[in-house]
C-alpha cells in the first residue's frame, strides 16, 4: 500500500534544510522553533503541548484585545474598529467574560486534553 506522506518523509529524510531553501534571516520564528526542537524535544512530544500552546496563545490575545478595548475611548483610531464603539467596556463585563471563558476551558478544553493524553500513554510507552 502506498502512502504519499511516507514517500515525502523518506525523500526529505536526507534533506538538511526542509524550509524550502530560504535563508535563516528571513524566517522570523525558525530560530525559536529550532531552539525548542533541540532543547525541549520531550516537551514538544507531549500530547498536552498543542493544548497548552493554543490556550496560552488564546489568553494572550484576549489580553491584548481587552487592553485595546480599554484604551479605545481615549484612542479614536482604535475605537472606530470596535463592534460597538458607542458602548463602553466595563470591569463587570470583563469579569463576566473571563469567568465564562475559564468555565468553558475547564468544562470542554481541559477534559478533552486529558482524554487525548490518556489515549496517548500506550503509544508513548510502546514506541518510546
């Protein structure tokens, strides 16, 4: 049986640079990814790594956009891009939003991540 992914990986196994021949200076995130691959390989193999990365990125971006929302009344160029530029952002509204977000992550994301981790344990034991 022929699997194209296996053929591609076997063709690329001898390649020294799989980024398409670009120079390292034009790739912004490549040095960070190389550092993670070389020094934290076990962390990257963890089934919880994608979940931790996506959740931390999500909360970081929520923080950035919340700060922009709070600064929008004093910054007209940002305020015109808000969904409701006439309604101010309030601290009780931020608290409610964060509470619902944490609740949803604890109810949906965390159990799914633990379930994925539990199903990966036999694979990690037998293939490691």
